[in-house]
């Protein structure tokens, strides 16, 4: 306490002494002291106000980062820091008013507890009949402190730039807690402290009003048009809680069943719609072996649960629950389309060290450009769709001196199914109104967020039916943006000139469309290789997941194809709606011009076209047979 007296107490005691010399009354001294300190700290309050406005302006961008980098804590923190630096936001500035109040309160406590050390002996310390040096004998001072605190909190909840952003419990929970604490503190301390607290709260309201007058938040923040996370209604919250409860029960039951059975082969799907990437291989295994396929999905609405196939066992496990499930995995082989195994929260099993993890891609893009560096390093086997996979993976192993992986030139079974169905059901049957599919990626600067409006304006001028098919991850991570999109284009949706698809269980849109418009999504190759029709590329900022992609000295397939299987348009050309309209119409009219180039690419770059399901299926069957033989041999020897 001596240190406090020598620092805060001595300093603020001198200020209090000057105030006392001017008033001669301790109650008026406290009032004058409070006014002076509020004036001294006004610049701090203004700095905090300006900083708070920046934070509120950043909220939509911060929510966007949280959704975009969910599960990637290190990347999220890095991006948040970059955003704060760019917009000149400081967390320290946000704490300045609070930090400044601490020495003030400590100083006042020191003065009130040791009045004769700082005040004149003749100072009147009785204020309206209340001894300010003694503990409160009535509830008047504590009541005044409580009422003033409540009034300040209510005012802040309505007018403070940060407080008004908080939810109900954030606002009123703090209000109740702070008001209760104030009443208790004012009752156990000398009455002078409670009086100071009352003065400080009342003047705090005046300071808030002055800050809002000087830096009016409405001048800097577009409250009406900013995109923020939508608030759920009471009914929506209740429905969400009920859904979560059902999911938890289902997950518990399914995981108990999953871990109570012996498993040789497991497929993991991140969400509904991923079954189609495994379908050909799974069906081949079920048709040509006695192996039971165990299929895990983190989407309770996955269409796979509707399938009734012998020896196909399906289970639901939430994305969070999969963290534990992966660590406890006890199968021989696990097949996934998810990169970054053992990098973030999905780890290799600690129960079975001999599991063979197989990665099969759900597109045709460059693994060097479109995946993070090292995204496939912890897989044992890679099913390669085409030549570029082999080239890039082997080059990375040489450059970074990595252990060679087992590469299987499997091909892409989904592409085979697409081609087969297209040739059987769609090819040659086109006619009538043209259909254009907008199918972008979901990462930063994707077409939907970067330039949808001018692209859509040009495409609608062609008279074609337009379908927007967001990436499944975009739909999952940005429900607010999806809601805004449906609302913005409600009239177009109503008159059938525009459709927004969010059901990804079927690829019928790929078959039926006459043109695909995309940014850096691999959907262009899927579409063009299936239908032999060209694609229209919008050159948004390039989607780069690996900053070191140039080290391999291999041109990514994503760059090779842009002017081979279609036409690319730079974003600075989008102001002219005719540019998109002309490009789209040219591609629609001259499909045969691009067909030969697409056929050449297919032959030169894709493995086992028409036979991928067999190659992938036979590899897995062979691996399981080998393991069975080894186990039988071990049992015989024992």
C-alpha cells in the first residue's frame, strides 16, 4: 500500500489538494476533481471512440475472415493482424479509458482512506449530512451510485459505438453485473468513494455525448447497408437448438456403432454431395469383393444415408466430432478428398499407426497452386487424376527432399460417370433456350463476391437462362451472403431468368448447361471435359493457396487451360456489359471450334478415361487382400 500511496495516492492527492483549496468542501472537491480528470482524459476518450468506430466498420470483414478460415487458427490470426494494420486499429487504444480509470480509482481510494494526508484539517467532509470519510450509515450514497451506474450502462448500450453492437446478454449481463458490484463496493467503502463514483458516472454520460458529437459513428459507418451476421429469430434459435440436440443424439449412436465394429475400409465425406467423388470406386468394390465399406459423413442431411446398398454402412459424425474420430480411427485404409491431413485439427490415428491414408481429388486443378504447401505430405497414397498430379507431386518431393509417396494413376471416376451419362442422356438432345452456369470457387476474391453483378448483367443480356451454383463451402460458411443474394435477385428468380442452386447432390446442371462461367474453380475442366463445350473464365485475382508454387518451375494446369478450352476476360473489362455478352455468345455459337482442343487435352492429361473406377477399386481391393494374407500368416505362425 505504501507504493500505491507514493505513486497514485501522492499524485492524485496533490490534485485533490488543489481542488480542496478552491472549494474547502470535500463533496465539491470530489466534483471538481471528477470534472478535471474527465477533461484531462477527454483526448483518451476521443482516441478510443475513433478506434471503436474502426472496429465496428471492420466487423463484416472480421466475420468474413472467421468463416473463410474456420479451423485454420494460425492463418486467421495472421489475416486479422494484417487487416488491423491496414485499417489502423489498435487493441491497446480500445483499453485506454479502462486503463486510465484504474489509477484514478486507486488514487481516490488512497485519498478517502487517508484524508488528512492530502486535505486540509479544516476541510468540510460532511456533504448534505453525510460523513464522506466514514462508511455509509444510510443507503443514500450506495443507491445514488447504483442508479448512476445503471443510467450510464443503459446510455452506453444505446449510444456507445461498441456496446450497441453486442447482443442482449452482452449488454444487459454486463449492466447487471456492474450495477451489482457498484452497490456492494459503495456500501463497504467510505461514502466519499461512492459519491465520486456517482459523479464519474453522470459525467461519463456527458463525455459519451461529446465523443459522439465530435466523432459521430453514423458519419463513418453505413449501418443500413453493411453486411453483418444475421441475427436469428426466437423460432430460428429454438429450431437450431432442437436440430443440434437431434444431431448430437444421432452422432452418439452412430459413433458407438462405428467404433464397435471391425473395419477394413473407411471413406470420409466433409459434406453432402461428396459421395459422387467416391461413387465409382465404392460401387466397383461392392460389386467385385466381399469388403464392407464404412462411410463417414459430417453432414446429417447427406444423401448417402438414403442409399440402401449391401455392405455399405453409413455414419454421421459432426466436423467437431471428427477431430476425436480421426485420432481413434482403427481401419486398414481411409480414403478422403480432404487435404492437410495431420496439419490442422484432423490428425492421423494414434490408435493404428499402420493405416494407409489415400487422397483422391474432387477436381482437376493444380495441387501445387490450389493446395497449401505440404497439404498432401501426410498421405501415404495419392490417386492421380492426370499427368499434372504426377509431375507436381514428384517435383515437390525433389525440391523439398520429401519421402516418395505411392502414386496411383487412377484417373477420375466422377468424370467417367459424367461422360457416360452425358453421352447417353444429353448429347445430341440439346435445343431451345441456352443455359449458362455460373460456378465459382469459394476462397477470397471469388467471382460471387468480387464481380457477380457486372458478369450477371452481361450474361442476362444473352437471353439465356442463368444458374448460379455457389461452391458448397461458400454456402456453408457464408449463410448471410447467401441470404442477401436470394433477396437481391428475388425478382429474377421469380420470373425464371435466374436460378440459385444449393443442392449439390446431383451434377445434372453440369450435363445440361451450354456454358460454364467461373473464376479459378476446377469446375471448368469438369464441365468442358464432360461435354466438350468451352468455358468462360473471369480473371479475378488468382486463387493461390501456396505462395511458393513457382519453386517447382511447372506451369499449373489452371493457367494452361484458360485460353485452350475457352476464353478468359479480365476484370477491368467488366464495366462494359457487352464484353461478357459478346464472349458468352461467341462461345455458345462456336462450340465445335473448341471441341478438338478439349479432346486433345483429355487424351494427353487424364488417366484411364472410362476405366478409373476399376483402377481405383482394384488398387484398394488388392491392398486389403494383402493385409488379410499378412494377418492370416501371422495367426498361423502364432
